[in-house]
């Protein structure tokens, strides 16, 4: 991404009314996403890439994860921070969410660090592979993004950021696939996979 991308996304989020509902597809898999506390009792770590307003991050935090939410848009992150403060103030909710505004092209994911990594309506093929290496043994990767079939619904979509048929499953090679749906009627592919634990070095960006 570039500074132009940041301005573009900031403009989009400025025009919208913030919404904080989690993805229905993520909610449907809730029984498979329950956090497993660390041996010392600390909450497991989750990461949401391209979090937008952070509705999914807030929901994961309510399940018991300590969540790191990342997005390129400081407008979206500011809205998430305000909603987080509101929920803590009104409900006394002990939600652990930290936020970072950053270019997702530049992030490095530490290996074997997260129990759960989620990305919704976002595609970076390198990050999918890097995310797999950033999972703890038994950690979960949830990826939900557009396929090329979705262009009929969103004519301005850049095909470079749309998956080919079956591509998400191939990118998730090495994971135990717990759930996979590729709905051309919606132009999206959804994958939930579990890491068996890897010790090989993470991929490098070319």
C-alpha cells in the first residue's frame, strides 16, 4: 500500500457511518474459534489484519482473546478506539484490544505468536503464507476475501486483489482445513484452517 491508498481508505471511512457488528460468517464458526488460555493463564493472542472499524476484533476480545487490530486507515482505527472506550465505560467490559495504523505491505509477523489470525475482505497472498508461519501450534487462520467471480457484483474491483477459483485452498496448504466455502454466487472464498505447528522459517517478501 502507499500513502495514496491511505488517503483513499480514509476518504471511504470518513464517508461511512461506523459499524461494529462482526462478520456473520465469523460468528457462524464461533464454536471452532473459542480461545485456549496459555499455560500461565494469560489470554491467547489474536490478530486481525485490515480490521477497518474493528467489529471482528471487538467480538474476538469479548470471547477472551487479547487482540491486535491493524489497518492502514487512521480514520477507521480512531473509530475503533472510540468504540472500545465507550464499551469499557458503559459496560465495564474488560476488552483487550491494541491498535496499530500501518502499511500492511511493510509488517513483519513474528513466527509462532498467535492463536488466531483473521482477515476479512482483504487479500495479500504473501501475508497469507506469512500468517500461517505466525500461528502457534494448533493456531487458527480465518481468511475471507473476494474471488474473481465477485467482479460481476463489484465492477471496479482490481482483479489482482481477487482470488482465482480454488486459490485460497492452495494458499492455505499446510493447514488442517476445518471449514472451506467458495461461493461464486457471492464472489467470496472463506477458509478456516488449523496449524499443526511449523518450525520452518517464514517466507521472505520478493
